[in-house]
C-alpha cells in the first residue's frame, strides 16, 4: 500500500488544502469484546447557519523553542500524529506507534496493521487509532501500547488527514469518500451504526454532548447529535478548516486556507473570533488544547499559543519545520516535524 503522507495537496475548486494532525486527551474505562448488531440510519439534517465575523490582530514575533526551555529529540520513523497519554507522548504515522518519555527516551513501539493517516484520540481507558488501506479502528492499551482490539470498519477506507473522535458514548470515524459516519461501541468493540456524514465531512471530535465535524471545502464546522447523527448547527468559520480541538470551554478549528484559528462558543454556536496564527496558507498544521492554552501547529513558525480567555496570541515559537502535529497536557507541549525526524517538548512556564 502506498501510504499517505502529510502536506499532501488536495485541489478543491480554486483552493488547495494541505493537512496534518490533532490531539485530544481523555481517558475513561476499558471494556471487553462482544457482538452487537450494526444499524444503518438515514437522517434529515436540520441546521442553523451562523457566519464568522470577527478577527484579532496579527501574530507576534517568533522565539526559538529551545531558547525558551524546550528540548529537541531526534527520533527516527518520521513520526507525525501526536497524543499525550499519562505524561507520555505517542507518535504515529508510517512507522510503528512510538511512546516517548519526557527525556526523549523511547519507551516502546507497537506495529499496527497499516499506517496511521489520520489523527488519533483517547477515551474509555484506551488510545484509538485508525489504520488506512485496510480500514480498521485499533484500540490500544494506554500504558503498554498493546493492541486490545482490532475493529474492521464497513467503509472502503477511512478519511486521510482527518481524525478519529471520541464522544461520551462512542468512538467515531469518517469514510474516505466523505459519505459515511461510523459509530463504534467501546463496550463491545463493534460497529453499531453507520450514518450519512454531513456534506464534505473530514475530521470529527466529541465534546459538549455533541460531535463536531469539519468540512474544509465548505469553510464549515458542523455540530451533530451523537444519538442520531442529525446536524443541529452549521457554523461558517474561516477558510478551509480541517483539524479541530475541544478545550477551554470552546471548540477551535485550524483554518489552513488563511492561517487562522476560529474560536466557537458551544453555548451559542457562534464564532467569537478568527485569530491569525500564520502569515498565510498553512501547509500542514494541527491544533490542541492543554495547559490552559490552545496551541496551533503552523508553517512559518512551529507553534503558536492562544489565550482562550482573550483570544490573544501570547507566544510564537520556532523554528519553522514543515509539517507535523502538536499535543499538550498540564505539564508540557509536544511537537513533531516528520520530515526531519524531530520531536520537541516544551514545559509550561
């Protein structure tokens, strides 16, 4: 199988979108495997459309991440997607899943049946990653990295450069043809539903009792009811949103088309701000929430810090390093650059 690499251009109308990854840090409880019937549901969408109208000031000058106290680790395999699980960074991509401690030591690796071409997630006491080519959802032990379950997905493939999403009741994935939203029950480790995906759906996350799904070609964030996959709000954000995160009492999209982050209030489904985080098109990128901030992985620098209470950019770290991912917890921020086999860790100051 020819694996999918980050910074892969997708031509849509007159806009070219390039992609990367995201992370979300939640852990609950594991459950055994059993058999559950799959249901296919067709749902009519009822939507509220809300336009994005506000923008903050341009970003600040760049500071070198190592000069700011960060550590730079060289780890082979071209690690791309990131999660932080129990203080340990998990890197994924074409190489085996690699777990890295705060000193840059590789704690262990796990070989999956295929490469990981979309952002993973965590919840229900496990890490969840999707393999591409032969579409499976892999459930991984959060301590050892061992495969707990391999769940075949009833689609031709999963959407590359998208994401897996964990909600309060299930784990979700989107098909490569953007037609199907797949629901996986973490109790039985089986697919229990397939639904029509919202138009042009790419990436999904869970939060605030809903699913949140981006549609880059429509400049749209959908809010979806996880009970029946009904679209409950259609929110216009800035240009080409792909990756998203939930944190700081909000939903945040990284908009690759114009280098901004949209701050969406889930109480009103209104965009509170479109925040510049790069000087233009983001060739790759990612977004994560953690440590009291929102972090955008960008192109013309490395990561940008946003204060979620003011929507102000409060730090801009370099160097620029191509495409990669960002993840954060209450202790530190982790960043990858897969083309240079680089991983950085920056403790919160």
